[in-house]
């Protein structure tokens, strides 16, 4: 009896490995996105045709000092006018220095809804504003326009300007102006052209692309979890329910209007005018980002490289928008230390060299020196580490003996995934036949049908990085803990792991009691996560400004039909008769 049970367990485990590989075969893969054109010259002149250095009206509002790591950090609160013609709409910034001012300056820009305090808090082991000051930088951290204490024209906060995409009115334009004027404020306080870097996260990362592209005195940008291509973000759903008019579709007219606030449009304009030559961009990007699709990154990198900029991408395939990759900030400090010592040329010579004009995902991996298995495979298989152990991993780039960051995941070709699916399926079939396991063909069909049912909703969702249900919730600022207090993502992981296993066990079980118990377990494991997701999605839909870009198929009905089909097939086959003979349909 024990040997028979063990035989069934081995068979079901083989099917489980097969079903996991089936998910990779069913991957819906990429969508196609409409990218932004270059910003028209006339529009650029209209929006930016003023003297960026004039009328700053730079004021020191307050000075104080605090102790940090045994060193005194001086903090100077300054303000400056957003536009030369209106010194009442002011931008607030904080300058962090240690000792005598050095020659290196960096402008820090926070993310959407944040403030300069973001850079004072713990981020991957650093309090960035303070630690950069200790390194020797003059650190100028701003409250971007419409954030924190800073003004935005015609409103009290960025949200007042978030639902228009008219050129010059959209809040991102004002954010970009506030950062460009921050560079001018730094120069007014002694910064030298060519010795100023800009770093930002999310919205601040988008800002860093724009500032480094159009400002001649900024040679280095470090965008973190951000790319260009705002239309890509809207098409994928990542931005649609945060900004823009309700029911906005990405038409050519919309793309043209968004160009005034789209980093990709500024990059393309800068490339056409030769402004990118000699500039370096060190981009930190997450493969599972809920807001920025990977396709947008590829458009951005391509435009930067074609314009003559030096680009290096630290791609963390197993991280999302809110989770820094291990070693990311370490790598940032390595890059900035080199900038402080040798300027942008030192950074350019240190960073890995990529192919000049090739931007396929494989080409984004540059200077790789070590391979390691990934932490999760497909985005919609959270927490299941089996696929990448067999089919993929990540590459780690280094500078000397120090990791620069983890880079783009390496995935296997479809032919290999199909071969592995066939290998596990054949191994399960041969093993089952040799051990006389009853109804093993039905078990294979049941397991794989269950896996296909789980994957089916994701075929209708845009962008491969959105396949995680957790990503959908984060994208709309609704998390399971906020809505239900239930860990929905682990439940989905459990469902994807258990459903094929329980389906196979149900097909091969003996006796009415075990069949009934397995049927109940199968339905609970399969249906409960999706029922919970419908509750979460209903909350999302009630809050969303835009229509949901994803649809949820009635997968519950599919699972119920699978159980009914397995039970009916078992009756047709017979209750355990002919166990040593292979089952043939219709026998």
C-alpha cells in the first residue's frame, strides 16, 4: 500500500513539473505600444523659451545642522521662483553639505506624491541625502512643483493639474521646470557646469531623463524605476488611473499632447539636436514594474543610444516598482563616487559598454560576469521558483570585485520550454505505465487543463509584467492588505502550485470518500483566490478614474467544469479496473 501511494506521489510530482513548464509555454508575451514622437521644435520653444537662470530670486529660508554617523551635516532650506515672471509661485529645496563645499553637485527628485523627505528616509540601507553629503556631494533635494511645500501654477497640489494633458498645463511639465530651475539654483550657489548629476525615483526618474537631456550642464542622470514613453504607461494601465482625462484612449492626438510631458519626446528632440553627446545615463529598472512597461524602457534606451548617449541598465527582473533590488543603491554610490572623483568620463569608462544601437532585451545585458538562478519566473507565478531554476536566471554585472547590480534575466527559447514540457510529460507517462497507475492519461489532461485555466485570465491582460494579479492591485493603489487583510498573492501562489497536483490526484484516486475530499480541496484551492480577487477588483473598479484595461474571465466556471469532467471520465473508465493496462479513450 505504501509503495502504491509513493508511486502516485512520484507520478503527480512529475506532472507538477510538467504543468509549471506549461505556464511558460502559455505566456501571452508582449503587447505592442505606441511610442512618442520627438517634441516639436515650436512647442519646445514655447514651453522652454525663457532664460532658465533669470528671476530665480534665490532665498535662504532657514539653516540648521544635525548629527549623522558622527558627522555634522549642514542643511540649508532655500526657495526659488518656478518661473521668472512670477516669484510668488516658489519651489522649496534643501541643501545638504558636510564641511567645505566640494565641486560635485547632485539634484534629487522624489516620486509622485512624495517630497524631499523621501531621500532622508531609509532606502536600501541608505539615507541618501545624508550619505551623499558624507561622500562629499553638495546635495540639493527638492519638493517638486505641486508637492510638499512647493507651488504649482493654478492649483494647490499636483492633483489639481493631473487631469489635463494640455501642453504647459499638465503637472509633469511644471515638475520638469522645477528640476531644471534647481540646476540653475545649484549654479547660483557655486555649482560648476559638467559637475552636476540628477537622480530621481519614479516621477523623479522621468524628470532626470528630461533634465539631463535638455540641460547642457548636466552630464549624468540616474533614473530609478522609471523610463520614458508615457503613452506606453497609459496603454498598459500603469498611469491611466492616476492622471489624464477620464476614459482617455491613446490616440495620435493624445500622444501628440502628451509629448510636452513625455521624457521620450524630450530625449528624441535632444538626440536630433546633438544634445546627448557625451552624456551618461545609469538606469535602474524593475522587470515587474506596475507603472513602467519594459517596452517603454526599450524605446527610451534606443533613443538615448541613437542620440550618442552612454547608457547602462541595471535590470532587476524579480523586483517591482516598490521593491529595490539587492545592491541597487550600493551600485548607485559606486557610480556617484566615480563621478565625484573623475567626472562623467570616469563613470563612462567604468560602466559596461553596450551595443551602440541595439536595444533588444538581450542587448540590455552588458558587461555581465556572473549568472545565477532567478527568484521567480513568469510574473504571474509569484513565489514559485521552479521555472527559473530550470529555464532562466539573472546576470550580475561587476566593477572589479564589486557587484554593480543584477541585470536582465536570461530566459530560454520557446523550443527549450516545449522540450522540457515534453520531457516531464513523457517521464510521467512512462513511470505511470510501468507502475500500473490507473487513469494516468486522464490525470495528465486534468493537470494541464487546470494549469491552462489558471493562465487563461492573463491572456487578456496587457503587458507581460502585468500578469501578476498583485501588480494589477498595486497599479491601482489597492492592495489586498488594505482591502481584505488577506494575503491574496500567497493564495494565488498556492493555487497555481496545488491546482494541477490536486487535479491529477482526483483523476487517479480510488474510492468515493477520497474522490469527494479531493474534489472539495481542488475547488477550494482553485476558486478561493479568484473569488477574493473579484472582491478586490470590484473595489478597484469603484475607485478607478479610467476603465479597467484588464478583464477577468469566468475561470471559476472552468474549474467546476473540470471537476465534473474528471468525475464523468472516471465513471466511464471504471472504478479502478484494468489498473495495469494503459487506458484507451472509449474503452
